[in-house]
C-alpha cells in the first residue's frame, strides 16, 4: 500500500517549455548527453528504414530531427515535419535546422498535438515518433488518438520516453530530471492509451539506465 501511494504518477508542472531563458537552459543540459540519450531511438528508426513522411512530436530544439534526417539519408528518402507546442522551442529549432542546411528536408511548426484540427492539417505520416515529450502531455489520451489517426496504413508510432520507477521515490531528492521520471508512465499505462485507440500490436522495451522506455506500435 505504502509503495503504491508513493509510486503514484505526479503530473509535470509544465507542458510546454517556454521562455527564451528556459529554452537556453534546456539547450545547455541537452548538449551534454544528446548522443548517448538518443542512440537506441536512432538505431531503431534506422533499422526500420522507412521512406516517406515522418512526424516528430515535441521536437524541442530540433537536434533529433536533424540527426535523424542525416543518419537515415543512406537507407531511406525522408521528409520530417517537426512540431512543438512552444513557440520559443520552435524558434530555436528552426534556427538550428537552417544552420544545419536542412530546410528542404525538415520543416518545423508550432502545433499542439492535442488539437485534432491542427494535426489533421499536417496530413498522413509513415512514421510518427516522439522523444522525452510524452510525460509532459496534459491530455495524453487525446494526443494518442490524434497521432494514431495521422499514421498511414502500415505506418508506425514510436515513442521514446522516461519510465516511472518505484526506487526513485526512495531518494530524498526532487527537481529537474527526478520530477520528470515521476511524471512518466509505466509501460502498462502506455499500453492502455494505445488500446483505447484500437491498437493491439505494440511492443515496449526498457532501456539502460532502466528509467527509459520505448514503445513501437503498428496500426
Ligand atoms: C522535455 S522536452 C523534449 C524535447 C525534445 N524532444 C528532446 O528530446 O530534447 C518536451 C517537449 O514537448 C513539448 N510538448 C509538450 N506538450 C506538447 C503538445 N501537446 N504538443 C506538442 N509539443 C508538446 C514541449 O514544449 C517540449 O519542447
């Protein structure tokens, strides 16, 4: 009982990461561990070698979209649409994409993934992916529904995020990353969101250091 109460999900205090200062601070933290943090995700996406249209949800500074665009280039022909709720993140992301010379391959829009009509306008995608954003979503059920709807026949939904683990509740620390892990979902909770959208074919994996997970789902 004690463990169950402690282990409850604690909603993230912010949905969008807004304000130039917060975005810059996120960028500083992000630079330190980018490559290692994304490696399993990039490996999986590359292994699928899907050509066509990709949607990245909660794209932040655009670094992942740029990395995927470059790394996938030798196995698939891909156009990426990146979206984020935060205009400040989108501004930084667009600048990074431009500096990287990828304006033709990666587009970036301010868009709330929980807004059906905005997502609808973007069209259909062969791959919808998202990294470290799910635990921020205020209305995950709605976003899952929107993302499943914008996947093409045979398309894939790939989510990469933190995973809530009970042992982190034992540590007498709060703030930043720890709060994000407490706001993250269990694989079973993600499975329940998918089932509500009629998705039964999915696989979840835990990644080192055991508070990271990925979910790959097919329509
Ligand atoms: C922790 S950041 C991750 C950013 C980036 N994917 C990364 O790996 O660094 C989470 C991002 O999700 C975005 N976000 C949160 N809710 C969103 C929503 N409903 N629609 C689109 N983006 C959202 C936030 O603005 C933020 O930029």
